[in-house]
């Protein structure tokens, strides 16, 4: 049985689908800070399988103890965290309080209730502004440029120490930039309030919910002056968590291993906009504005280690990502 913290969120919900479809029993905890209760029904509709969901907060040790007392977990997949790179600059204390204390609470329960496998939702932001554009897991980690990235770096260090002291097993998945939606169009990236991430903001602009997309900077040393990222389809990312459980089940104790989860292809913001327009036939209204604090100029993954050791590889291209994101936005509008 697997506990998924933040399992009604964007990446969490897609991962729950892949876990259920792979035959795992799943329990979810989510405080709905950036998700919606209806996602549980949609997951069950997609998979035809039921799962238990607790609308609790991981910052409450009492709530966590209650859940761990009710179930015997083999693995924990830990998503629950505040996740906006830009917002973290303005709310740094909130990000450290939530992302670090929440993680520690979950790890305490893993130790207390003898849960062997731990999978951590980390981020490529742990690399900071790297000296190279293509990063491997051995690329030196420079101080992250935002409190969000720093909270993920600190989280990895805490997990490494936890594994060393308890003899547990952990995988640290360093996500690049998840985008896209499930093929059903029923779930996708739908943050509460105004989106901080590029693609959900873009789709809301095209649908008329928001006025205009801002492109932050066109004077970087990149192909067209806009920032370059490695965009990964959220379903590919979700599958990496299933592969991580299989990997840990075969591993000896006392291991904590990082993996880059990306496509290995760098795409600029302007290239992504063009790809969206080509894939959907829709025009994107945007304007170039000044650079944004904390943005990295160019970073994308070398996913060789994940390909070889996890047996995982991305299968969706950028056009797939754009089409699925737009399909979800259109379906979402029908529900309103």
C-alpha cells in the first residue's frame, strides 16, 4: 500500500492514476491548498478504482499518526509542498515552514511505522544557475536562486541523513518542467488563483480568462533571448514514480538516489508559444517584459541515469504536451 501526500494536486493526481492502473493500493492525504475535492471523483472515473483520501495537513503530526495507524504502508510518495518558484521569493518563511517541517513530519512517521521506501518530489531548481546548460546528477549543486529551490535542496539533504541513520531507501526525483494533461482531458494543471507556471497561464489567456501572457526577458544568451527549459509531459513524470517504487523494491537498504526526470531537450519560452500555436491552431497574445527575479537562463536534463537505472524514458513530444493541455482547458470550460 502506498501513501501519496498531495495526491489531489497536479502531479500527484496523475501519479495516483498510474499507481492504480498498475495494481497498487493507494491512500491520499491532501489539504486542498492547491487542489480540489472533485479530483478524487475524476481519478476514480478514469481508473474505475476507488481509493481512500484524507483531507488533512501534513504539518499536523497528530493527523499523520492517525493515518499511519489506520494503514500499513510499504512506500510513501511525498508531493505535498508549496511549489511556486516566484511566490517563494515573497513568502520565504511560509515555504520553509511548509516544505521542510511537513517533510520532517512525514519522515518521522516513516521511521515510527517502519515504512521502507520513500520517493521525494524534488526539482531541477536544486542545481541553481549551473555552469553548464545540460545537467547530470553529478553536476555540482550551486546555491539555488529561490527559497523554493533551496527548500528542495534542504529536503534532499534531510532525506539523505534520514536514510543514513535509519537504513531506509529513497529516490529523489528532480523534475524539470511538467506540463500537459491526462489523455482523458479530465484532469490537468489547474492551480487555485492565478497560475504561476507558464502553460496553465497561457491556456487561460487563449481561452479568454486572462488578458495577456508576459514573457519575462528576451535578452538572455539563448536561441531567441527567452529562457530555456526542459518540458516534460506530466504522464511521463507520473510513470517515473511507478518505476521508482519498482527500483526501490529491488534495492538494498540504506540507499538514497537522485534522478533527473526530463526529456533532455531544451525549449525556449518563445518556442513553446510557437509550438502551442502550431499544435492547436490558436493564437497566443503575449508581450515581452523585463526579466524576473530568480529565473535561470537555461537548464535541461541529461536523463541517461533514469533511462538506464530506472528503466524510464519520456515518450511524449512537445506537440503532445500542448495538445493535451489545451484539451483539458476546453473540457474545464465546459464544466463551468
